[in-house]
C-alpha cells in the first residue's frame, strides 16, 4: 500500500472527468472527481463514470451513476449501492 497520494493512480473512462487522491490517512484514500463531465442536463437516464484506482500494482474499478433532477438536485450511487439523493442544490 502506498504511503503517499503520489503512489496511487486514479483514472476514469471519461476524458472530461479527472480523478485524484485528495488525502491519504491511515491507509484510506479520499478520491476527488472533478471536471466538466459532471455538467450534465436533466435526464431520466442515469449518467455514469467508471473510476479505476491502482495502488502498489493492485487495480480496482467501480462504476458510479448519477441522475440530475429538474429541481437542481442530484442522486449518486455506486453500481452496487443504494442511490443517495442530494437534496441541497449547489
């Protein structure tokens, strides 16, 4: 396991969304995703991004899906999780 964020590689399948390690504390990395790829329009069809993280030769991928509602809120979930609706528009 890497001792610093620089030893962890984060990639996405969307060139308009980048990933980076914001912090690494006690072996837990906080991954930050950012980019214009999240500037999406209201849709009943969920958007998705697959995030791939490599640390010390071990690679793990997870797909995250989100839906943008007409009231400005967003729901986000991992492909194996229950969606969480964020009720405060930012």
